[in-house]
C-alpha cells in the first residue's frame, strides 16, 4: 500500500535539521469512501498539531538531536481488513507509532493485531493512539497496554448529554437510533441505562440500528420517528450517516430535538439549517465557542491555517494527543539507559505516555495509567445562529455555530473501569 507522507517542518526546522530521519506517525484511517470527509478532518488536525511541534524545533531526542514529527497517511477505506493491511504496510515501512479512531470496530481489530505482533516481536513493538474510537470496552475488559484513548468513551459522553436531558422537561418520549456496529450498540445500551437512572419518566418509543455508511435515504427512518411521537432523538451517528439523518429530519418535518455525539460538524448544521436552532445538541471535549480568549485565539489560528470553510472541525483532543506523544517521547529519551539521539522503543514511550499531562488554550488532558483512558473536561453545546450570544464562530461557513451550555469537569466526567492491564 502506498503511503503519502506530509506535515510542514515549520520555520524553526529549516535551520539545518532536515537531513535527520523524522519521527513518523502512521495515520490509518478511512480517507476515501462515504466517511472520507471524517478521515480528512482528522488528517488536517494531526498535520496542524505536528506543525506546531516542528515549529518549536521538533522532538528532542537528547544529545543535541531534534527530529521533526511527520504524519504518514494509510487509507483503510473505513474497513477493518484494509486497516490491518495498512498496519502491515506501516510496519514494513519501519513505523511503530500508529493513530486511528474513526470506527471502534476497526480499532478493536488493530488492538488485537498489535497485541499479537508485540508478543511475537517485542523489539519492534507498536503503539496505537486512539483519538475517536469510543466503544467503552476498549479501555475496560479489552484494554491493552499498547493502546491509549484520547477521547472520552461513549458512556462518558452519554453521561454528559444526560446531565442536560435530565432537566429538559419538554422531552417525555425519545427515539434511539444508531449505526449497527459495536459503537452504535454501546451508545444505545448506555442511553437505555442512563435514561432509567436519570429520567425514569421518559419513555423510549422506538429503537433502531441501521447499516453503517450504506443508507442513502433516511426519510423512512424519520417517518417512523415522527409516527412515534418522540420529542427527541438520541444518536451516536457520525459522518455522512449523521448528515443524511438530520437532512431527512428537516425534509420530513420532524421538529424535535437531537441529542448527538457529533452533531456539531461534518455537514450536519448546514443540512438541518434553522430547524436545528435550539434543538440540536452535541457533546465534545471542546468547541470553538468555548468561553475564554485562549479558546478564541486558538480557533482563529486554526482558521488561518485552513481558511477554506469546508476544512473546518478542529479536534482539541487530537492537538493534545500529539502534544502528549511529543512529551512522552522526550521523557523516554531522557530516561536512564536511553540512547541519546535515538527514537525510544514503544515500551519506553508507553511508560512515559501513562503519565501524560498536557494543556492547550485552557484545555487540560491527563492520561489515567490504570486503563489508558484520557481524562479531560467535556462540554455540551446547542446549535444557534452565528452572532447570537456565545456564538462568535459558525461551523463550516454554514452560518450556524454551537453555544456551550454546560461544562463537565474531569472529576465529574471520570468513570470507573474494569480494565486489568497486562504489562510487558
């Protein structure tokens, strides 16, 4: 599989260090096909994060050796088998640091393959950095020493949404809809559990799982939602599956609310338009309209780097993930026994990554060593018109943005785990 490498070296890197081998991070992601827009959004984020590292001189490996960070693309087409082939290609190219996130099913396959590979060949062990695969099982009963998750998992996200829905007295009946794979199942399962705990008065009047990335017309699903009498839909849909769902809801005349994991970008706000104002809610680790001047300046810097409105959707957790990786590599390079100027092995980087504690633009992320689940604030926001109070920025040039209505601190967002980490 051909790999395309990129990431600007930055001005600080231009002074004589280009001849050094870069530190390479393989991005294994669906960069084509129906979910390709989500993969390209990831790529932009990682490139920008790498450019920030490189602008300050790259990664310090000790002994006066600084290396640039380079993102190398491998297109999995969103399929597990293609992702496994991409992993082998990355290994063949000598890369032992891997990033993936858009699909928990793909992440699970990669984790299993990496576990097997690392047991067979510990001298070439691989680390997986996960920025978006949020099936809770990945840091619970199927946790791995070689896997680190930088996103809040689905149960954490659902709890944040429920902290808002529990006070939404307009909602008496809800409809659950999701993609028919591990993540979609996890979202619906947790929605049922948390509704029973926090809003036992709310009825679930419909529940639906649909094939992922295969439905072109969601109007039949919307017809059922309307017929159910639901005042709100709860969904973990992402990518084109979410965009087409909310577009069908607008066209079908559904005027209820959407409690979503990812309704704040990738075409969803433009698709639903005015019908979504005050009715589409999303949960995330961070929003461009997060309060504070630091957040505003950070988002403006991203827009300067990617001025095309279609290239919107900044992921703060991905920026923090790259900062954590750079921090961990530099810590491992300074550890006793490390060889100055050489990239530390994956085991040493993992030991340092377990202690990751990084911050950008007022957002802090720390890694929980017991299960490799990142801990960070979460926010719930509601869709509104750009220019409304709390909405200086819109999404993708749509004229609609998201106003933060609740911030959940890390201590409140944190959840217990069932991980029994097996360490090498």
